[in-house]
């Protein structure tokens, strides 16, 4: 099965993830949907009268909704510029602005056959739960790290094997396999992406400290 779209979600400007997703979409010959996610917690904090930017003495200043709005507009412009520069004229891409939580909004925007790309550090807790509920495979990448290998959990099944093989072929990654215990020991090198079934992530890999490919597996009735 081919990838229809790469859906990348970023929560701020100057994110290397946007450029990485552009390269991935080009390699997979897929369209690219970028989401700039305005964290709903930022808006709540900006509405409070006592919220301030951290600093000493006069360097500390209050945050209000107008300041946040200006900062977000600058952030969107930076991400749009970075995506345009990386994409070139051949890749079809769009950028939307949404409000919510990064993983949840990316998963919500994706359809079956898409590939969601999010920061690996967000695939923990609520982010990992949101990823497991989605309709698309989810790739969590560590910021600023170039993956070179994909490690498949032994017994993960044909869907995981196929999803990992597709990514490895497009990106030129090496494919390796390991049992669960070995997987947990060897998953932390920066250049490794671990491929597992969505919803069946080993406990040691649930802290958002390694790159993950979470593959959707259709329920068998």
C-alpha cells in the first residue's frame, strides 16, 4: 500500500521536523499536509492576568492574548517559509493552523493510508494514547536526528513488516529485527526507529525518548 499523504504537526517555529517531513513526502511521492498546532494551554495561560515571560527583574514581562497572537503569526510564517524552501516546485503541500494538542490534531486530520509525523518526545502519555486511536500510521522522530535504521519487533506481524519495509526503501534505512527484550535495550541510539504495532508499545519505549513507527493493524473479525 502506498502513502497518500504525509501529515506533519509542529507546535512552534524553527522546527526541523517540518523540513524532515518534506523530504519524507518527496521520497514517498506523497502529498504533504502541514499542521501548525496552537497549543490550547498557551491560550489559557495568556488569558490569565498573572502569566509572565520568565526573566529577572525588568526582563520579566506579562503575556497577554495579543502578544501570543503576534508570536503565533510569526511562528506560522517561519514554518511556511521553511516548508516552501524545502519543498521546491514539485511537491504538493499545504499548511493549516489548528488549535489543540499536537498528536491529537495530527491524528484527527489524517485518513487511512496517510502517514502522520510528530515529534518523538510527544509519543508518551496522552500523546501515545491519541496515536493509538488514529486511522493512520504514526512516525515519531527525534528532533534534529537523522534516522538510518529501522528496528522491527519480532512477531510484530505482516502489517508492521510491510510498513517498516516501505519506509526503509524510501529513506534508504537498514532493516533489523529484535525480540522485545533486545528491542528495549537497543532502541535508544539516536539513528534508530523502532517499528511496533500501534497500541502495543513495550513499556520501556513509552517515555518519548526514541523514534517510533506505530503501525495500524486492522482488527480481524
